[in-house]
């Protein structure tokens, strides 16, 4: 198994003040290793998404972190994001790739299905996302995934896999040990009782613990 795993942050689904959240994000990214930030806004107009990208992109750039836009490959390209994440109901991988071009990241939600993940990987997806692994209040998950899917994926495929759904510093280590390349966290960071920076530090510690327990 690859001896690496990184944190993948997902924003709250509503950012009424993008500039204020940019300061919060700055604090979080300064606290420890983060591989990507997904901007996940729901039921907002395109200009609100654009305003959020303008606020968050410089923060991500200063920390060398990829900014991934959820659902909207057209806006990901227009706003020069680093990539897009699409769900099973958001159009095909091929359509997303056509819109964002060859150099941006395209990730695909695959729920608890290795079949969907293999189709996405074979089509060229840069990563696949499995979940939800735990109960979550961030969204209503369509499926529940077991850690075994991460292990099987690592043993059979090269495309990176993301674990998502109800993950916190208290339960992340087992998913890292099972084989996740990225741990995607939203509420576990932004609602942490000691703040986002403390959450990032705790999650990086959990990742290190999980990596140490991986089989050779």
C-alpha cells in the first residue's frame, strides 16, 4: 500500500461571508498538511460561487493546496479552479473532462461501489471517492461504505481513493490504515470545539497513526 495519506477539506455548504471564511481557511491550512480544499456550495447562484472562489483561491495558492469546485465543471474552468468533483448525478466523467480540459483534476463520487469506481478510473478520473463511512450531518448519504473497500481498492487499482462521510480525528485512523489516500472532512474541521486549526492538527496526527499501522 502507498505510504501516504493527506487531508482533503470540504467547505461548509453555505458561505454568507466568503472573505471571513477565507481567514478561517488560512488558519486551518497553516496548521498542518492539507492536500486539497473542495468548495461545496449548495443552492446558490453562480455569482456567489464566483465570489467564494475569488476569496479562497489566493489562500489555497499560498499554501500550495488544490482548490476543487464541487458539481460544476463549467465554472471550475471559467473560474480557473484546480479541478472539479462530480457526483453520480452531475453528468459523466467524460463531459467533465471535456469542460475542464486535460490538466485539471477530476474526481468522482462512487459511493460504496467498486464497479462505479473502476469505470471512473478506467475513464481517466484523477481520484475516486468512497463513502459515507460514518453517519454525517453534512449531507444525506445515499450509501454506507465499509473500510474493506479501501483495502481492496489499494490492492487492485492505482487511482487514488478518498474516504468521505462523518470522518473526524477520532475515527480517521482506521480508514487510513485500511488504505485511504485522502481523508475528506467537513464538519469535523469547521465545527471542532477547539477550532479548525486544532482539528487539522488532530487529523494529521490521526493520519500518522493510521499510516504507522498499515501492513508492510
